[in-house]
C-alpha cells in the first residue's frame, strides 16, 4: 500500500504540473475515497503549487475540517474564480462567518460555473432577505435535466408565501369585523413557520407585521406577539415584548402574567419571575403554580414549594414525586444542587470582570435556575475566551442547541485542544462525519484518556477498520471487559473478536464474537443508515468472523 500511495501521489503531482486536471482528480479520488487524507496532503500541497484547482478545493476542505479556517479560505480564494467548487466552498465558509461577501461567490459559482449548489444557496439567501416571490422564480429559471434538487426549496418557499397570503387575507376580514378572536385564529399558520424564521430571518419582518395588526384587536395575540419578538428579534426586542405582555395583563388576560414569569426566568431575572408567577398562581394558573413551586424548591424554601405544588393538585403524580423529593431532602439533611442565593453576589463580581464568577453565575442560571441557552452565552463566554476548557465545552453545547454549527465546532475544538475529553469525543464524531477517519481516530484516542469504555471502543474500532489490529487490541479489550451491557457493548465485542481473529488468537475470539453476533442487528446495524454505503463497507460482520473462527482447526 505504501508503494501504491507514493506512485499515486507522484502521478497526481505530475498531472497537476502538466495541466491534466482529469488525471489529477482521478488520483485525488484514490486518496479521498481510500481515506488516506494524511498521505494525500503533501501531494495536494504540491499540486496546489502547480495550480491544480481541484487540489485547491480538496486541500481547502480538509484544512477546514481540521480547524484551519484561514488556510481553507486562502485556498478557496486562490481558485474560486476558475473553479465552481471552490467558489461554493468559499461562499459557505463566508456565510458561516456572517460575511455578506458569500453571495458574490455563490453568484459567480452559478453564473460562471453552473454549480447547482451555488444556485440553491442564492435562492436561500433571497428567501433569507424576505424576497419570497423572487426566490422560487430564480431557482426555477434556467433549470436543466437533473436539477431536481431545486424543487425542494421551491416548494418550501412557495408554501411559505401561500401561508403568508392566507394569513393576510384572513386578517383583512378580521380587521373589517373588529373580531379579536378571529384575528387570533388567523395567525395559526405562522406558528408552524417558526422553525424557518431562524434560517430565513428576513421572513420575520412580514410575520411581525401580521402579529402587530392582530395584536391591536386581541390581548391574547399581544402575548403571542411578545413571544414571537422574544424568539426572533433577540434582546433588542425585550422592552417591546415586555410592554405588550404587561398591557395584556392589565387588560385582564390571565396567561400574560405566566408568560412574563417564564421570560423573566429564561433571562435569569428570578425576582421578577417570582413576582409574575405569583400573580398568575394566585389566580389559579396551574403551570405558574408548578413553576413557582420549582423556583422555591431550588431556593431551598421548602414550605413555600410544598404549598404551591399542593395547589396544582395533590393527586397529580408529578406533584407527589416533588413532595416526596422534598421530604427526602429534609431527611437527608443536605440540599442538592446549587444555592441560588449566591446569584446576586456572583453577578456583581461577573459584571466587575471576574470571568470565573461569570462562568459560575451562568452555570447556576442554566443548570438550576431555568435560564434559556441564548441568555447564558454572555456569562459563559468570558471564561472560555480566557482558556477554561470546561467553559469552552459548555459554550459549544450552547451554540449547538442554538443551531450555530460554526461557533459550536470552534469551541469544541478549543476545548478539545485543551484536553477536554468530551470535546475530544465531539471532534472525533465531527471528523468521522466528514469521512476524515484518520483525524477522527486521533481525537478518539485522546478522548479515551478519560478511561471510559465508550471512547476506548470508538478509538479501537477505527484502528481495527484500518487494519491496525495490535494497536486496537488494548482499547477494545477495555471496552469489552468494562462495557458489557452498555449501549456500545455489542459493537465493542464485535470489533474485539475481529481483532483477536486477525491476530490469530482464535480461541479468545469466540466468546466476544458470539456475544456480538447474537445482538448485532438490534444494537449496531440499527444505529447506522442502510443507505450509507461507505459506513456499511467499513462495518464489521461478526457472524462472518465467527464462522471463519469456528471453521479454523486451531479454534
């Protein structure tokens, strides 16, 4: 294999120097499809120096996967004006950075290179600007045979346009009749569109207009309008959202006080949350009573907590569980969790610049005080920037929940490079997703330093798949011996048996292979897509291994 790699690599460089792009790409495919990324990189670097555009694209892709975004951007830029794949890659990278220049490279990739992915991204950018009428027309223009990928997006944008038009027509009728109940009903299609507002922020302006019109007729819509603003417009919308909720409350709408409590709690404003929950709970609002009970329990005000839980209903099984938990806490004489009474002091220190206090404040808010993820970033980030690996990992988790993949992966990498084992696991998974198995193996090996059978199995599995059986054996032995009965135990058994078989230790291989064969389909194959041919081709077949072992005389 080593000789084959050298021969292919030298042929790749020679083809690049001769300007033979087709042959250069064929040899690049050998490295990519064979998962020899480490071995391919020095040859791609030479091919890039010779001007081969596809080598620019390939090397840029792996630089980005492996965390060097500036190098990836430079490589994409160097060939983007003559290679549509590089134009697309550059556009995606810039879009992830929030750079409006992305649109220009998508445009060039489509107009000059007929790259369909670039066209789709341009259509999505039109929709993101709120230009719903233009996006489908652009996507349907100049389509050719095989351009079926555009239809998914055309259908989506046309359906959103139809929903908006339906809302507008129904709202016209409700306004004409001065019917607040009808106005509230008209907005229901918008509820189903909420999942799209984050991806296509330009849609929120039109939706906000409908909420504003309907809220003039109905106190209940003012509550919906406030929630919409809070979820789509960020902190800048909070004063208006709060004003709408207070107005609805003052007009007698019972649910407004509860929503005010929820939003204050999500922001970490516990005193205000308690005040509003108290008003709603006093009027018999069950969800407010429940939340108030939890809030008091977290603050170790157990008598108040019990009183509010009982208001919900002592026959409620969840209430019974909470009351039993409080009784157990009292009997144990120790309160679990964090003391929320620390929060004011921590916040004061955090606002004075103490990054450790800021992190502690954010963790307590998120883990014990019910704060929403987007309100925690400002408290967690200072410690992450200061180099705290635990804070970096938590920040990555927050960005993951908020669908910010570029920021998520950046902070996972920062945490992993600082030695955080869970972050190393995440980097392994990310590399494996991109088929960069060599990089994934390195991350899993670092993750396995935590001593967990799961990370040992992941590291050992990739070593076994590349044929490094002696290296894989200690990892898989640990996973097999310590992971029995766990979710990954069957997979560990299968690969451990495979490794023992390939190392000639046939008698030892029988037991793990039999254990794996008995549950492989339920525990392992069910976790992987049957359409992913690359993964299926790499996955072990313990039944086949077992048959070979049992047929061997030495067994």
